C-alpha cells in the first residue's frame, strides 16, 4: 500500500536557509504559482520579509530572526568593532516587532542575545553556529513530535488540519503536518482535509503544495465547511500547530482554530496540538496574556489588489485566536505528550526540560 511505504525523507523543502553569507527565503506569498527565493543580506529587510509574510509560521519566523541577528551583528561589527552589541539593538527590536503573536520569535532572539557574552572578536562565527543550532534543533524536534503524535492515532481515520504547519512553517518537516506525515507513512490516515485558511490561504496554497510535492493526497475545504465535514465524514482527529501556548495550556493559533476545537468537542473528536517547547510562554498565565495580531483590512476586503467587499465596508482582521486548554485533548512537544494540558502538567514538562 503506497501510504505505508511512504518515506519520511521526502521532506526536502526548506523555507529558510543560510546560503553564501545571506538568508535565503522561499517567498511564501507567491506559492504555489511561483517558486521564488529572496536573498537578504541586512536585518531590516529580513524584518520586513517577516512582517509581509514572505516567511511565516511560528518556528520559521524564529529561525529567520536568529539568522537576522547574524546579519545585524556582521554589519554592526564592520562599522563599530567595539560597540557592535549596542549598535544592533535597533535591528533586534525591529525583528522582535515584526510579528507579535508567535513567541518563537522572542525565544530565538533571546537565545541569540545570550550568546553575546561568549564573543571576543568577530561575532559572526559564534552567532551563525547558534542560529544553525536553533534551526537543526527545530527539525529534530519536529521529527520527534511526528513520531510521538502518530503513535496516538489508531485505526484508520480522516484528519483535519488548519493553516500551514509543515516544512514551510518550521525549520523543516513540520509540527502538526509532521505528525500527519508520520501518521500517513504508518498507514493510519485515510484522508487529509485542509482548511483553506482565509484570508492568506495558507491551507489551500501552502499545505496543499507541500503534500502534493510529497505525493500525499489532500482535500481542501472552505473554512466554514469544517463542522459539516465532522458531521459527514469519518474525521476522528483535528491536528493543528500553535504560535504561543500560555502556562495553563491555552493556545494561540491561526484564526479559526478555536471554532475547530469547539466543533471537535461537539462531535466527540480528538483535538491535538503539536508545538515545540520554544512555543511555550511560561510568562503568559493564560491565553488572555497573548497578544493577538490584527492585520490590515485590505487582506479581507481585497483579493490581489482588487476590491471584493462593498465599497465603504470595514473589516476586522485578527489573524490568531485563543483555544482554551479545556478543549485540547493532547499537546505534543518534543519533550513528550501532555494529555489534557494544564498549569501543573506544563510546569512539570518544563521542569523536566531544564533538568
Ligand atoms: O500567520 P501565519 O501563517 O504565520 O500563521 C501560522 C500558524 O498559525 C501556524 O499554525 C503556527 O505558526 C504553527 S506552525 C508550526
């Protein structure tokens, strides 16, 4: 059976890379129509690429920002050998402000800044090694989560996913899509449904592109078809990623995730979120402490520059929402699986992670 023999090594897509002294980004705004790369040599251009969604997805943003610190430090060191640390602060703040919800961005910048104390002369070698480590660790975490999450799925099921959580959203392989890749390879997934994910269409454009490249069949649905799908087909799992998880287990993810979790509970389906511990924000007590990004109204009111909505209509465009912990059946991290996550379980997970 093709599903069982499917090879996980298929995953060859890299959204972010370090290439010839520059950051190479696969421009996700023009996929799947065009495969174009941006080569960025300065941190402000990289911050802009994050803000404009050329690179997106919580872990991928963090990795890109880590490489951005290397770019910033290189330039600052060329300009001011003794003062490069303070000279790059503006660039670091620009990277940090590029997108507010994904905590991986803050986490990666913090990790890069912690390396500054080790630098004696030229910062580039030490910082580049750290950025590459962050990147490699993310891929390793994804493969581990893929295996852990797939073990939870038994029998044959259809699954529903939201947004894009694959190689394009991470260092490689993916979080929720990594679990789906692994579970498909084990033959326990019958059909994969992907919400189109309005308004950026990460599901229809990016998830479908990744799965098609891997020769894994996928069916795209309108976001509003999700509850009907759960009622009509044999979907037993909803599997999504997370941009930030508060210490009580509430999670912020792509707008629409909360509706999916509510519908999943109403239909007695299992809801799994898959995220590395770099997405945990132990300083956020609950989901109410997570900043939710509002993006420009044009993203809703227009399509490729052409007005869709009636002239004069306004738009509200929050691009993430918060799913309360009580709706989450499993949180899969690289440190282990947490069933029905809550504050005590997450504290124990992070304690073990640090010991
Ligand atoms: O706005 P985006 O495309 O950056 O949103 C991405 C998501 O919501 C993903 O689900 C999330 O980052 C987890 S992906 C590993």
